[in-house]
C-alpha cells in the first residue's frame, strides 16, 4: 500500500494496415518467448521510494553467465546463474526513470551465454511490483498500452515507458489522453538511440493511458505502469504501484484461462483491452462487452474462467487492495495473462527470498495433464486442480517457498506467479512462448486524430494503396476525411486448437479462409520445418504428420500461410495425443 494519504489462433493484417499503411512481413524459421540471451529493459517511475531496492532476478535451467549494464550511467556488473537457479542483481538508484515526456539514457542491457528468463522487480515496502522481461528478439514495432488509472492523487501518475534496442529508432506515439503538450489522439515522434528511454507520465487524477498507440521504426520494449493505484478504484487506501512489460500487438490473443488469486476474498479485477473495432468479449461463454480499438472492459471475477474474443485482446489480472476485502496481507498487483497458445512445457520461476509470504503459482493445464505437472520434480496432486467449466482445462493455485522453482509438464500449460505481504504484493506471468517473425516494415505513416473518450479516427496523409494478399475484396474508401476500411469477408482460424488427431471426427487440423494456391508450412519450436500442405477449396488440412507421413510429437507448432509470395497469416497450435 502506498502511503498517502484462443483456442483459435490467427494473425490478421487488419490492425497493422490501419495503424501503419500497407505492411508486408516475411516469415523466418525462429521461435522465441521470454527466454533469451539479450534484453533491453527499464525501471519505470514509482511514487514511494523509501527503502526502495531495484532488482533483476535472472533464472535459467542451465548454467549461464553474463553482464548487466546501464551504459548511460556507467553501471556494469557480472552475474552467474547455476543450472535451475537464480542470480539476483541489485541495480543502482539511478536506474529508476523519473522523467516525463523526456528521453534519458537509462536502458538496462542484459546479455548472457545461455538462454535465461529475466524478471524486473521493484522491492519497495508497501509499494512493490514486478514484470516478466521479453528478450530483444521478441520485441516488435507495434504496441498498444495496457495499464491502470492513477487514482490515488495527482502526485502519482499512469505512465508508459519505451526502450530502444537499436540506434536511430523513430517512435510514433498516439496518446489516449492529453498529457501536457501531447494531445489525445494526435501522434508525435520521438527519436531514440540504443539504450534511450522515453517515458510519459499522466498526473491527472483518474486518467489512464491504456489505449495509447506506439509504433516504431525498429523493435522497442514497452512498459505500462502506474505510480500508485487503488484497485478497484472504489477500494480507497489500498493502493500500490503497478508495472508490466507489455507484449506487442502481434502477440495479443483471443483465448485465455484464469484462476482466482489465492487468499483473496472477493475475487480479482480484470481489464480487457481491444486491438480492433468490433471486438466481442465473452467470459465463460457469456458475451460481456463489445469494444472498439483501445477501449477497455473491466470486471470483477471470482471463479476460474475462460475469456474469449473474436479479435486479439490484452488481458490483465489485478489483485485487489486490502481495503476491498478486508485481508490486510495483500495489495494491488498487475499481471499480464498469457493467451493459451503461448503456454510452455517448462518454467523456472523465482519467488523473492524475503518479505513475501505466501508466494503462489497459478497453473492452467489440460485436463489430461492434471496429475502430471511437476513442481521441483514432484507431481502436483490432481486434487489441487479444478475444471474450468467445460473448456477441457483445469486450474490450481499452488503455494511455493521463497527461491527458485522448476515446473514441467507433458503438454503446454500456463503459469503466473505472485505473492503477498502486509499491504504489499507482486505478480507476473511465469513465462510464455512466442513466434519470432520478421518485423513488418511500414510503407507510410497515417495521422491519427481523436478525442480521449472516442475511438481514434485515422485520417491518411498518403494516397492509400492497400493490397493485402488475399482473394476477398476489401472495401477501401480512400478519401481525405474518411477512415480507410479493410474488410475481408473472413479471417483465418485454426481449429480445433488444441488439436488431437486421435479424436474421432477431428483427425485433421482445419485452417479456414485460406486463399487459393496458398501453401501452409508447419514449424517446430526450434524452427524446423515439419510439414507443408496446400489449400483446397479455401481450406487447408493437417493430420499432425511430418513430410514423410509419420505422426509428429505432441507440442506447440507454428504455421505460416503464404500466398502470392507474401505472408497471409500465421499463428500457433497446440497438438496433443
């Protein structure tokens, strides 16, 4: 507490086309996630700095050594991670980014000899939180901010921070709220070099920078944060700082599973941010919201749930403040919820070694894997899990001791980690798997106008030439005062997902809305080409076999649909047997 006082998966060209003109992307046979050997991160601003300790917790399943550097303040220190363990690096006070609408050289560079997972942690009495870092090769050029309102006082703010991983990076920002000279809905450009950090803080009471658009000429890291927020807003005197590193728009999802945070008495707060107009959101099969791009739906949820949408969304789970349910061993924390297609089969997580008791991991697993998920080599009892409706998944909240822990399972499963202390909390996802594709290159930049309370209207300052590589005829109205629309009659879905070729009647994975003469390639997590199939009647079928016709192993596979020499769609599927 601060003192004051999908199962379906698809990649659509619609949003990138609207945000950045005509985009062309080519697939590369690489897969990444939260594990890597090179990271650029930052420590966004925090309101309450008394007793603050800023840390990086670096974990690995293998021996790893490396260096943490902040070139802009001449800080450098080595680290060494034993296999299956964690190295904790304490950062200097100068790592904290305190500017607003300014550029500072406070980017933090982590390099290692072997893949590691990195967790940023702001250990501050009554005001802690942390985030899961993304490696440099998982960064991208298109983001939409997800954070929370700064509702404690005008001394604190809702904010986002951008870190450049390369020199000569032009970042176009369209804020969702007016902040100083930055007008809501009007884009502006900041130019960053490697290690530069741009931070924008909105100190207006109850403002929320969620929905702000960030586009860049080179991949960047983006953080959403609040210096001090009551969660929910009505929970007075229950505030905490909040921070998460945000996933690119290309990694948003449409199928999520959640489990209530342990020890909470009145459920958790969820926010769901839409990436595109006409987004329908359902919780446990019931439609709860229809959103346009940048709009947010918030709801209290007290049971294990499935959240689905027809367009990609970003889901945040918040622990409520201690004043909300009378449990003083708690405070708000903000946790990005991974889409189900981003689940991994193994994790190394780190619970802080002091101050937090208890610590927990929430686990989401297929019903068939219940009883086979291992925590530090020991099976988690099947009785710890409860089914999530009729989704085929089950969830559990499992207590863990301070220190490093390894989780593994026979199929991909989801993990978030969190912990509570007296009027304090932290939380972040345990990890995720992402596809690493070549970054789309914008060919033109539109001007975006709008108001803080409306969906931005995109007014092109170029002559639109939208040529998507599909056979459906989009509706394009290229007039100076109208929004150009890209409206294919269908979008690619992969179903069923998860896919089990042994189920009666479902022996084939089906990809619909495939353009004529398209080729669909399937890759393993390591980027190895497994199989290729051709379009037939707007449909492509894969029976879970390799190019020799032999069944492939269970796990996560990536597909890329190419037509006319360009990428039409891409996504992930989970194959189970």
